[in-house]
C-alpha cells in the first residue's frame, strides 16, 4: 500500500490560508493525516477540520525532559494525561523527548532515566493503544545539547523498556545531519520506529533538488519494510506553500 503521509501544521501555519481551508486542501492533495506539536486552544477545531475532511490526526507532543529523574512525577502525569487526550481524539502516537544533557550526568544514566519513566507509563499506553515515540533530533544544528541524537541511543532506550508501544520518531532530516546512512538505518531498526518526519537538508525546507536527500528512494525503502504508520512532512516551504506540499506528497507517494 502507498505510504500514509501526514503533515505538521505548525510548519505551514503562515501560508496565508485559513486553517480550515488549508486542511481541506491537504485532503484534496491526498494526505492521510495532519499533526501538531503541542495541544493548544485550537485542538478541538483542528480535530474537527480533520474529521470533516476524512483525515486522521496522526501525532502530537506528549512530554519531554524524560532524562531528568527529578521531574518524573510531573512528567508521568503529563504523559498519562496526554494518552487520555490522544484516546479521546483518536491520535495513535505521542512524541516524547529525552531532554538536553544534564551536567555531571553520564549519558548512560540519562538513557536509564528515560527508560524508567517510559516503563512506568508503557502499560497504560498498551492498554489504551497509543504509541510513545521518542524523537531523534540533531544536536549539531538545531538542538544543541539534545541527548537522543543518534538512532542507537534511542534504540537502547526502547530495548530497555521492552514495550511494543514505546518506539522512536525517526526524523530523517535530523538523522541525516547526525549520522547519514538513512535507508540502511531504517531497514535495520524499523521494528523500533513508530513515526517518521521529513525535511530537506540543509535548510529544513522543501524536498526539492536543492537538498541532498532522495525522498522517493527513502519512502520506497520504508514501504518495502511493511511499515504501515505515518510519514509526516515537517519542513518550512521556501515559496508557495501548496506547491511545495504537493511536491512532497508526490515524491513520497510510493
């Protein structure tokens, strides 16, 4: 089956099109879903726009700073509350974030801390049928100090938790910056991946010929693994929004 494509609305909110109309245009192009970062005051409206256009609501952020054990009580509550919100709105996956390095704390301890809180929440996520996707971000350009900045770091956390509902958000743009070898890495670790993000590198812009990633090839490789969740575009269009979005959809419609 074709890749199920989604789009991160915060990256295209300044396109000069009313959000209700923009969501309708996304449906016409062929997108399967939309997603956001944090659940703001407009969440109910966005859910309604998606429903009206027969689009799924693929993902939103559930919690961060998982590497800081001193915050685990509040973060555990936040994750459980986010799971409840996801169930209410039919959202299959929540983004979680490791947090930045903590002075004096070895990275192995940070992995243990991330695994500890995810292990506490995992049974609830399993019961409710919601994935907790630990996001891989680059610490070289966009997120200095972020700890979960390599695939192996995140995979180790997933293995420590051992839950089918704790996976990775493999952001292709970020991992191209940190380690490259994207297709091989995806194939080797697909069982740990619950969501994808895209963007052109360098620049985090369009998936065009002025950036270095072959997204048709990457999405074909993803499809060949049998992956059946979402690939979401998280780039900022350089020019006309709808043209850039349609180009991305066509490149990844494999």
